[in-house]
C-alpha cells in the first residue's frame, strides 16, 4: 500500500541529525514512494554585493547551491545504495516556507516532512515562524517530527471535533480518522480517537441563578459521547479506542498523548491566515505547541492555498 507516493523532506543544515530524513526513510521502507530531499537557502550578503555584475552574483549563488547539493548527496548516498528513490532539490529563496509550499504546488507532493527544534531546558518543541506558515498554508498533510520513536503497536491519536455541526469540521474529522487508520495499518499501530468538550462556562453559572451547571455538563458530555460513538461506529473502532474528555483541546490532547505514549497525533488545521489567525489563533497550533510526539496536520477538503496562483 502506498499512502504517500511523493514525499517532500525538508532538511536542516544547522543540525547534525536530520530527523525529517530519518522519518522519511522509515516510511519509504514500508511503502513504495519517491522522496525529494529539499533545502531552501539564502544569504543576504550575496544580494548586497552590488559591486558584482548580475552574472557574477548568479555564479556565486550557484556555487553555494552546488555545495549544498553535494552535502545532501553525501547524506543520502547510503540510502540510495539500498534502493530507495531520493531526488535532491536546492532552491535559493529568502522565505523558506514559500519555497516549500511552492514546491508542493508545482510537484503535487502528498506529504511534507519537517523536523522540529528541541528546547533543551523545557524539553518542548520550538516552532519557528516557518513551521507555522507551512502548517497554515501547505495544501498537503504536514508531518512535524520529534525525537519520539515509532514503536511497533504504538498509538496514533486522531484528534477530532465531533460535537461540531459545521460541515467543514465533519469532513475534516473523516479525513483525520482515515489518515490515522491508514497510518496505523502501515505502522502496525492502533488508532485512539480523542475528543475534548468544554466544561461549564463559569460566568454563565454566576450570572444566571437558575442555570444548572451539572445538567449542562451532562447534556454537553452526552452530545459529544454520541457524536464520537457515531464516528467510531462508522470507522469500525472499538469503544475502548475512544476518549471523550472535558477540557480545552490544548490541555486534553497532549495529556492523553502522554498517557498513551502516542507516537503521533493526527490533527486538523483549518488554515486561518491574516488577522483572524493572529486574534483567534488556531486550536491546532495551541495543541501542537504542547506535544512531544510527531504531529500530522491535515487540511480540510477543498482547502485553497493562499499562495496558489488563481
């Protein structure tokens, strides 16, 4: 089974261990696919050398690109000898996320894999602006890689929003569960469905004396339990694989992922950009920030990439 036929692997020359490449190779050994080792580079000083002609600047740029291509060739040589198909692409671009998204739009990749930086003191993931831009704008699924291994029979957490009546949420739930099930089949893992629901809003309980918080909570919980049971039934998941928990998704999902020692969390990103993203923030981003395992971010059907030429 080939789940992701074409994979774009983002390399990071600032670190020794290429986590994204290691993950991509793990996947390539499990399914027949084409990997592209990708690097976006830019050196502002080259653009500032006004003394040089355009041609000289171009040849300097090309020399840097050639140097990086050589570095990648050495990185992947051993894997190519094992019969894995790995291409190399190095581009000169001052905005790495644009270079990555552009490559996806041009070559129609099925998956982007990128490593994350660890913060030694806090042991949490550090997300660069590039990571956030890719999560919001990349049209295909994005796998952000942490140190956590992919053990046999590991848990893959599918984070859904089952209580929402909105059609884009229900189509996204379907996509999240489908991807989780396919990955579980590929990695010999188990899907765990998680859904967070909000507790009683404190201000309502205070302002409306006749308001019954217990009753409200139970009604809310029942609604989410029914919605999750329906999803589980549709995708042939056992009740033991469902988790309906009270709280904010950014608290509930990382906590459950830790308890289950999950190897991956699959989550939907609506892809808000601009002011609404800055003000509202994406739930997915708050969740991702607190996870210490791999994250697969999936877009809704019909997502239009803001960088696509219409």
